């Protein structure tokens, strides 16, 4: 809010931005929740990756917006993909850790999210006091979601490794059994 007031003046309707984020977050939950029903298994992670990347990019775009309408568009996109992040979090946790550990996984995730939520505002205020604006704070706030999205891209690969190994072992066993069976057939014919 303070950034909007400094950039666009005290008369700027800054409450509209919060409303845009809230409304599109609800819409995003409906859209992406329905979409996630059609995405198989661990590949729901890619929806989460998309949400992290868009949220990170939109955070970086906030100081770039020179007109209020641009800032509204950024907040609309940020809210939409915030809704994606929120509604996909539980199905991904369930898929990755199973039903026994899903509550711990979600609790751990929310605990990890609380750290930047608590530390971010004082750091942003400190940067604003030192630099005279919030631009660097928004740039820095966009970097962790982008890095997190890049790391999340590895999850389907890591998740499929044991399945690939199992398939390779099963293939080798089948091949071995096939050779053994052929050898036994030759012995019987002799």
C-alpha cells in the first residue's frame, strides 16, 4: 500500500489492488482445482511450478508498472496464480508423501512459508529506508518463488527414478528367466 501511495499519490485507490488479488485468488482456486482433476499424479507439480514462476515474475513487475492499470493487471495475475498455489498444495503433498504424512507435509510447508512472511516486511522497510523506495524489495521478493519453481521441476524426475529402476530390474529378471527357460528346454530335448 505504501508503495502505491508513493508511486501514484495518496489519492490512488490502493484498496482495489487487494480486492483484485482476493477475487482472482478465489477464481484461480476454482479454475486450477478443476484443471488439477485432469492432471495425472505427480505432474500436478507443473501447475505449482507455473504458479511459482508467475507469482515471482509478477512480484518483479510491480516496480516496473508506471501506470495504475498495469499494477491492477499484475495483481490480477498474481491473485489468479495464488489461487492455483493454494488449491494444488494439498493434492501434491498427498501424492508425494502419502495419506499418513500429508498433514505433517502441509504443516512443514506452511511453517516454511511463514518465515518470509514474518521476515519480509521488516527487510522491505529497511531497504526502503536505505534506498528511498520499495523497488529492490519487490525484485528480491520475486527471486525465491522463481528458484522454488525451478527446484520443483525436479520432483517428477526424482519421483520416477525408483519406478524406472524397478522396471529395469524387472526387465533384467524377465530376460534372465527367459534365458534360463531356453536353457532348460534345450536340456530337456537332449
